[in-house]
C-alpha cells in the first residue's frame, strides 16, 4: 500500500509532468488506472485524466467508484468532457453521458451539439448572470453557488438574456448587500458568436481590448464566455483538424435529445478560460 509521503511525490509528478505520467499508465488495465486515480487528490486525478488516451479515459472513469468519479467529474470542464466523449468508443461515451448529473449532462450535450471547430465547443458554461433590478446580496449568493469559471466576469443581461455589460467580482464584494446591480460600475462587452469558427474568431480586433468575451447564440442570447487564450491553444493543439464523428450514432441521439429538452438552457455551453495578456496579442 502506498504510504502518504510517496503518494504526495507521485501526485506532484503527475501535476508537473502529466503527459509522462499518462504515457507510463497507458498500457495498464482501465480498472488499475482508476484505482490509482481514486487515491490521488482531485487536481492530480484531473491532470492525469486530461492526458490519458481518450479511448482509455472513459473506461477508466466508468470503472471508478461512484463517489470518486463524481468528484473528478465536478473538477472537469464540460468542454473537456465533451472532447473525451467525441474521441471515445461510442458505447463508453453513451454510458458516461447517461451517468452524469442532469444539469451537467445538459451542458455537455449542448457543447457537443456545436461544431468541433467553433467557439461553442470551447466556451465556459460556468457563468453568472445579473439583472439591474437585483441586489448585490442576491447576485453574490448566485456566484457562491455557481462557482464561475476562472476569469469569467458577472454578466449583466437584459430581459431577452442578451449581455449588456460586465461586472467585476471585486466591485461586487465592495458594495453593500442592498446595493442595486444597476448602480455598480460596468464594463462594456463585445459578444462573439458561439457558431463562429475558431480560426475566424481568434483574428477579431475586439481581443485587443477584451481578454474574455461573452459568447452568444444566433439570437444574441448569452450562452457562455470564451478567452483569447482558449482559442489560441485550440489552434496550436490542432483542435480544428480532429475528425468529426461519422453518422448519427446512439450517442448523437442522446446529445440531440438532451439539446432539445434543454431548449431554455442554451446559456449552459462550456469551456475553461485562462486569458493571455494583451501584450501577447498585440
């Protein structure tokens, strides 16, 4: 049995060298990999999962204990789950999608309904909306529950769920609980279409003044947010050259079903945001 000091060393190696760690485990049986991941902390397990062969990652997840899998899934962005599902065997992908909590399943399904080469396939779903008539206390409570993606602002939306401005978390924290959201300072926003191809979106001039932008659907409704760094990394890692899944599979049917049932949940598209600096873009 692995002692705690050794477990700590192994975890640190995985966090710092996830690709090497994944390569060393790729020949193992999924159940054995799952047993190891179940003993790691959440960050170490997530790093290892990100770098495993997608065809092996899902069998590993499905073979883990329910509580260990649930903890690991909560630490994984819907866009990353969708990436694994797209590349895995159909039966494993369908089984994992079916096992996800309802809200997360809807988020992942909506991400998968987007073209792989689009902004919608990368955007973060962990966003918080606010309306001008709401109080700081109400929105602060929503932030605590939603735990928005790193770098994601709080978006002010109108009655049609269109983004009209962005609020900083710092301004929200500084205000008194009964302050109206309409009375807080707001930054302007530059929405980007979720359907836009990554290679087109990355060249827009708006990135020179906005590190993170709201993503909107065809009706202009807020559906997520995306950072410039996400787009750059997607291009650098060949995101757009990966082959699309062929035909209408059982997994595709589940995705279509979830997307249809979640018609009012289009604001739940996903992706992790870690913006790069303006100097990198200039």
